[in-house]
């Protein structure tokens, strides 16, 4: 096997490929055997919606443990501090939260009298039939 830094020894490749293939089979088996009841799924969705709508209050009122949980939820890869310019950086924002700034900016423009295309947020919605239907917020 050719890699960016040179050839990968065939014995090492065979050793690890069999190990990873076994892990893959085990994970697939666990996935097939796992069951999520719709009532538990609905509870999890409701809990996630409740938490995400009250994130600021939970952060402000939360203790250190709660703040760590929120930080790990929103920034799963963690945060880093760039000492040279005094800024906090992150490489990944949880996809649930990453669209919030875009939506907020567009809604602010709407309030300022600028027109908004009806379909501009449709790219964030998966077409019917592509994924199992999910609970949709009613406005």
C-alpha cells in the first residue's frame, strides 16, 4: 500500500486491516441489534430542543460542570486560544448550532425591511424520502 510518506509494509497492513475489519463487523452488528424506541427518541428530541432554546440561560446559571457540557456540545473538537491575537478559536461547531448565525443574520435583515427569498433556508431541510421524517417545529 502506498502512503503519503512512503510504502506501508504488507505485514503491518495485513495485521491492521484484519483488526479494523473485525471492529467494523462488530460495530455493524451492534448497530443492527440496537433498537431505539420512538418514545425514547421523542424524549431525546424534546430534551435537545429544550436545551438548545435555553442555552444562554443554562450557561449563565450553570456551574462549571454544566458549562463544560454545553461547551463540548456546541464545540465538539474543543476550543483553543491564539495568544498572538488574543482570540479563541474552534475548528468544528456542532452542525445543529452552526446554522444559527446565518439564520439570525437573515432574520435581522428581514426586520430591517430587506426581502428574503422564500427558499433560502430550504438547503438546510432534507427532502422527504431522503431520511426518515423528523419532528418539525410549528411556527
